[in-house]
C-alpha cells in the first residue's frame, strides 16, 4: 500500500489513468537490477528512483573518474576517486527515501551473475562490452528474466528488450538472436577508446527506464522483437525487426552449472578475431581502381542521408529494408556495405548472414566518416 507521503510524491503519475494507484503499487513492489552505474546507468537509476521503483539493485565495481563527469550526471568533482555504488546510492536516497537500494561493488561474472540476477524482476543493461552482454543474456534466459538492452557508439545508439514474455505468453527474441556471434571488432571499445557525445547516454538511459516502467505497469507496447536505432547527429530513429531464433538459442548454456563454466571473454575474443568481414578504406580504394567490376557497394543509410559520396554511389538500401530488398544484393561479387560509422553496416551483415547465409559481405571500416577523413588527409 502507498502511504500518504507516497501518494503526494507520485500524484502526477497516479493521475494517469493507465497507471493509477494500482500501477504505482506495482512500481513500489517491483525489483529492478541495473548493471553498470555509468553513462547509461545514471539516467536509468535517477528516473527509476524518481518514479518509485521499490527495490533497485546496482552492480558496478568502478570508481568515479574526472572523465566520467561529461556524461555520468549522478556524480560531481567531489566524487572523483570514490566508488560509484556508494556515490550513487547516497544521492539517489536523497532523491527518494522511499526506495530501497542494494549495491554490489563487483564485476558481474559467470560465477556470481545467477545468484544476483535471480532476486530481481527486470534487468537493465548499462554495460559497454560484448562479453558481459552475452553473459547477461544467457543468465536471463536461464532465469526467465527480461532485460533491457542499451548500447552507444559515438553518435549512434541501439535499444531493445530481450527475453520478454508478452501477454500472450510468447517469448521474444534474445541478444543471441540479434547477434549469434559477437559483432565486428571495429565496434568493440568503450567510451574512453572511441568517444561519445555526452547527452547520448542520457537519451538512451531514459528510453531504457521508460521500457522498464511499461513492463512493470503493463502498459503500452514493449520494444521486444524490435531494435531501435538512434542517430543523434540527425535525430533520426529507425526500427528493425528481430525474430526469435531457436538455432541461436542453442548456444545458451543448458544449466547453471554449464553457465559457470562458460568463458565469455574468450568466446568473444576468439570469434571476433576470426571474423574477416571488414574492408579498410585503403583496401576499398585499391579494389575500386583495380577490380571495380567485381565489387558491389551497398549504402545502408537512409535515403538522402548526408553526406552523399559520389564515388560510393551504387545501391542504397536503408537498414530497415535490408531483408526485404536483399534480392538487389549480388551473390557473386564482393559486396561492401557501408553506413555513417560502421554500426548499421555491421548489423546489416549479421542480419543477411543469418537470414540468407550470405558469405560475400564486408563492412567498410569506419564508414563514410573514415572515407571523408582519408580524403581530407590526402588534400
């Protein structure tokens, strides 16, 4: 039951007929685990605290660094050098004393993930590496927990809800259904290595918090079976469908015992290093001058998305249409797929390989951004 203070605090939210007191009580009784208290975790934690989620778990082993302050808005200069879990709870408790916080000052591993995750209803991903995401995915599949995925790369972001059981008792796709194997090596790297626009984690974190609230209160349409892609430079949102793949799910450990023996870091490093599906700018220049008739260039950006590169113009198939228009892709040529930075082209290759088994696809490393840099450097 909500006490008088809570009724007053959440009054504007309770006024929404879709939520009401019943929905607010669902929020109060819910338990949400946030993995990572960094760029994504900060806005997720702030909004879930504000709306009145009853119990929030926080997993993070890091300390606040000066470079975090550009985007991790829970922290200030006074927090530098201190544990993120301690700083976040201290501030979140002042934001809403009605919320219970449980902290885990540790790194999520295959040895502790099951014991932690089993105590929560929903898991929110604020991590920045593939190994942890595959680990998180498999733990949630084993425990039948939905998890809300968020990922940022420079100016682009991805959001989805995995392993979600809808009202018709149909289980949605998992992370492995989207990425049966780790994405290309060029997409690996955290914010310290590749950079990130400061506001982007805030936008994505708020969207993750929104999906969490919708799941708890059972309102709206959940972002399950879809991947939302955001480009912060032109503020365009695109959604592509994801299908649940029982073949991909066969890679999930069949038991908790097997899960604890799975080397996720080794799996990601080994598979990623074996991938050869990328072409450098230098290699593309060579192919275009020596073997142009045997390559095909496919632009998966949106129609008329700037900048347009005359030398690269051949076929434009936006990512959201890549499966429906795959018949335009030559099966007998070396197909080089490109986008703004390499994120969408990597996803396109994953989707085409999974759906059609195509083996002649390559992503342009760095995309149009890298092409422009190479041109500028030659001037």
